[in-house]
C-alpha cells in the first residue's frame, strides 16, 4: 500500500539560503504546481497492483522528489563490493 501524499514540513523553511537550496526550492515549487505528474507516477507505481501486507512504501510524492534530487545531484546507486 502506498500513500499519494504525506504532508511534511518543508526542509527549505530552515535551510541555509545557498545556491543548491534555492534551485531545489524552485524545482519543488514547479512540482507542487504540476499535480498531474504525481497522478501519472502513482498510476505507474501501482500498475502491477498493490499488496495489503508488508511495509508501507514511500508516498508517491516522496518517490518523485527523491528521483528529482537523485537526478539533480547525479547520484548513483550505491553497491557493495565483495
């Protein structure tokens, strides 16, 4: 089961005003204005159906924001080396 939104305080309310924080705030303002994107992502995430058991996943909005942040910061998946 996955929530669509989970209202949380913005990290930008208490962040230091620097270039990255300012850019991310603008990006997230755009996401807030484009609510249809969240609906599209929710449809994609729940395409295979949802299970009523197990851990509740991140809300759809958080998945989108994490993906934007990952792309913005050019982060790569962390893999362990054995």
